[in-house]
């Protein structure tokens, strides 16, 4: 089951994720590089949470809606707060596994 088929019609959050992807959004995985290497959503980008502030210019250059994910949703929640403060269009997608299914 792919990302789109697993998300359609399940919740307002999932509908928003689909909308963001349809508008060119990207999935940004904030786990460590080692975690990311062990498995990730195809096509996602890896910027670990502890480097978010240093990578802010690069993230802003993406100029796209951002769906954040991590292992459980905790780190992506923190990253969501940081990026929203910067005025970016972001949503916490939660666990990367829930986006990959």
C-alpha cells in the first residue's frame, strides 16, 4: 500500500498531508543519518533535528510545503515548531513508517 492509498480519507491531518504532497511538498526526515540509512520514505530528505537551525537557509530555499517525520513523531513535532516559527508551511507527519505504508 502506497503513501496516497493509505492516507485518502482517513483524517483531516492525512488529507492535509496529501494536499501538501499534491502541491509539490517534500517529506523531511529529522532522524539521525544512521537511522535514515536503516530505512526511510522513498524520495524523502534527511536533515537531523540537531542540524535544523544550521540548515534553515537550505530548508527555506526548498520553497515547498514540508511534511516532517521521524521514528515516533516526537522529533518531527519539535522540528515542526521550529520551522513554523520561521513562517514555513509544515506539518508533523509523525512516524516515517506511517508515511511509507
